[in-house]
């Protein structure tokens, strides 16, 4: 990204989201908290795609939702075009939401089965009072064409479509308000391999056409490498490493990133034969009671005494390459 | 080496309210001793139904195996009596299922469930079988195995549960292990653990494996031979190196092209296969992939191509030669 394009659209500062665990039926007492997101900071520049990867339960989806204030953050700030969404009043937030949209993981669950495709895609226009009925209908047809669906489908219901087509409907709905930021929460993981490529190509085309900015949340590291400009790796509620795509994939510094990359299979038997895998021991610890110091130390092959005592600082080790590890 | 399994012309249909669905349409494959065969395909292509039919695990009705043979060590599994096949299933051919969350009985302890095949097939007593189970759990890498025998499935994580499932499948030293998408529900680092474990056990115990998956990545590092399925047919079969270096069916080519690779130098546009897989209410008379195929010619719409040998260890069902762009010789 160069020139006038190069400014920060979204700045996330020390974002924290804890979900309370309560006990009791009438008198609810908080007995603990799930530390889903625990101090996450990053920027997204206009027009870029930031990939957010991590294994299930690491807090990547919660981060996406907390940015849009779908989960109210426990603490921290989210600056969108310089304004803090966390402290914003409901009415102004609603107006801001026009510029930020989301594409959800499960195309079977995220479309209302009782609404026609036209109503689904047109609903944002109605809610924000942006277009009279006639105009809205035209806009829907336009959007359907844009995502590669036949405009005559607008009177059909979601169940009449395949998974890939439904995801296209989700994309059209997200585009209806001409947003600048789209948060894609695992948009392809529910789809078949041959259909995944269709949706990814569509997202890339739309990005070029409308200068969209994406936060692309996924667990598929090969796909994230394909689509992202920069990539952040999450583990148990914190970001362990963040760097430009090529830098992260060719020169991973955090031991977790290294293990994660080495675990991804390559569809080539010759390359697979010579690969060295780093096999991590054990499972991801519970986010209810995360390890002290470095979150990754319980599975880390390099763990030392300091890792249990001091939380590693998320620091810039070379221009644009951030890592949180004592051993780097 | 000798064939341990030989399946010929297997056909399975499901009779539903909307009509008869042809799920498997004449599939033939064989498995040698100690060999690993990968079956690859997208959801609904019939890869699971193929092996379930062979083991007679298809619920009937609505399912029915309508044709074919499946010889295991010379005996046809499809013609065995219920008692005979029960002796084979779980003892000589055993299976790992996709979802480690739902494949266990939640109200029975792990020890009870894993020991069941031992008591059923080997006639072991409770004490004997529990000792053996503790040994097996240790072998698949479960810490403090003995203490965990009385735990329930929900007390194990997904990766651990899949290990327990593998232990359960291996208790009777099977000749053939069928793994139906065993890592699809797991995270990549856990998936790597499970794949390493299966490879180690395969080398130690010398069993043959059929590994069903939609992930061409996993199969590359695991299988000796790969069969690609589409719409109930095997459309390409080859040794693993041959398939990845010289894919001959347009569908295989498309699948490989639609995957971004971690070690790729150039950023390229992904090859997408337009359209989606068909649901077969009629047995196709033309090539089932033709509507989505870039190389389609008139013949593809008239005749369904049979599997033809194109190399020493390579079979393809396609009229066209994707390399030259002309008809296959």
C-alpha cells in the first residue's frame, strides 16, 4: 500500500474481552471469567487485508466482534477513522456501523430462512433509511449481479441455494451500505475446497473494485497467506506475532508461529518428504485460567524460567515485525 | 504383496422421498498389506459411503448396496452372515470416525468403551482387558493412562478423544484401519500430532490404512496411493507422487489449483471450479463432471468415460488429454 492510501483506518488498543462465569440462579455471583481476548493491539491500514489466524478458542472471532461492538469490550479502545467506538453513544455508533460490516462463518445460520434474498440484502438499506423501496430493489439487483448471482433470484429463499451461493448472498448484504471495512469471520471454512476458491476470488475482486479493507479471520494458514497483506497470529487471547505476509511466512520468530506453520500440510508429496515438523505437545490450556507470564510457555519447546514470571512485551524487532517472546 | 482387500463394482443407492440417490456408482479399488490408500473428494462425493458399504454399516432402509463384491482375504464381506461380519468388524477391520465429540457414548467411561472390542472379540475378562486398554492408551500418548480409564468422554479434549478413538480401533490388532476424516474437526497443531501418531503406529504394527479426507494436503505426506472421487465414481487413481506431479483429470487439476500453497513463491489467482457437485437422482449417462469442466467436448455429454490406464500406476476416467487438449489415445 502506498501514497494517499497509506493511513490507518482502524486502530485497536489493548482490547480486552472477558466473559463472566456466574454461579447461582437468583443471586448470580461471578466466580471467574473466560479471558477470551486479553490485551490485543493492532492497526489496519486503508485498503489492506489483515489476516488474523489462530486455533479454535484463541479469541480471534471475539476480537472481530468486539471491534464492531457486537460484544461490548471489557476495556480498551477501538478507533475507527479516528473515533473511539467503545465510548461512542448508541445513535452515533449506529451511524458508524454503516461503514463496518461483517461476513459470518456459517452461511446456513446467518441468513434468515423466512426472508427472501432480496429482503435480506435490502434490509440494511431499509434500516439506515437510505433508499426508497423502488431504488432499494434496483440496488439489490445490482448487488446480486456484483457477487455473481442471477438478479432474478431476489424472490427466492436461502434454502434454495448451495453453501457457496449463500456465502455470496452474505457478501452482497455486507456490501449493501458501501462500507470501508469488512470483517470476514472464517468466511470460507464451511465450504468445499473447489467452492472456497470461488469465494476468495470474489472477495479479492471486490476489494480491488471498491478499495475495501478486510480483517480476514481464519484458521487456514495457506488461505490467509494467499489473501493477506499482513498477518497476526493469536494464541489464547493475545497476539504472539504480527508482520507483513512474506516476512511472517519466511521468517517466523515466535515459536508458536513456527510450530503452526510447520504443521500445515503442503499438497506435494515431494515437499512433504523433506519437511521437518515441529510437533507441539499437549493441548491449548483453558482460557478460564490462562498460564502466568507467557501464554504459550506450557507447550513451548524453548520455555525458560522467565517465561512463567514475566509477560513478554509485544515489541517491534524489525520494521513492521512485532513479536511477544522473551527468547527472540 | 498380496491384496488384503479387493472391492469390485460397488454400487450403493439411497431411496429417499425425492427419489433414488445414486451415491456410489461402481467403485473398484484394492488395498495391499501395509499400504496406505487415500480416498479424496468433496462432501457428498460418496467417499464415506464407499467404505461404509463395504463394512455393511449403511442403514437400510434407506440405503442399499445394489451391486459389487468386497473381498477381504478371499471372502466376500457383502455375502457374509451377520455373525461372520461381526467377527471382522472391529477386530480385523476397524474404523475411526470424523467427529471425536459425538462418536463416543457420553454415559460410559472411556475404559468401558475401549475395552468393549476386547471383551467381544478376544473373550478377555474385565481385568485383562482393562490392563490392555491402559497399555493402548499409553501407546497413543495419553498421560496417566491408568488413572484416566474411569473418566468420561467429556473430560477429554478433542485431540485426546481422537487418540482414544485410535486406541479403541487398534485394541484387537486389526489388519486394516479405516480413518474417515479423523482430523477434520481438529486444529492444525493437533492434526499434526494425530497424523504423526498414525504414521508411527502404522510402521510399528504394519497395518494397512484407508484414509478418507477432503484435504489434499494431508494425503500428500501420508498415503502411498490416492483415489480421487467425484459423484460416486473414482475418476483418477495413481501413486501419490504421480498424482501430484502429473494430475490428468480436469477435476483433480482444479482441486490442486484451488489450494493456495504455503511454499508458493508467486501470488496467483486461485483456479476455481465453477458450479457445484451434482446430486445424482439418475445414474449419469454422460461424464458427471462435464457441466463444470473446462475441457468438455461433445463426447463428454454422450458417454461416461471409464477408468483407463495412462501410466504404469495411473488410471483416469476422462475422454480428453488435458496435456495436449485433444482426445486421449
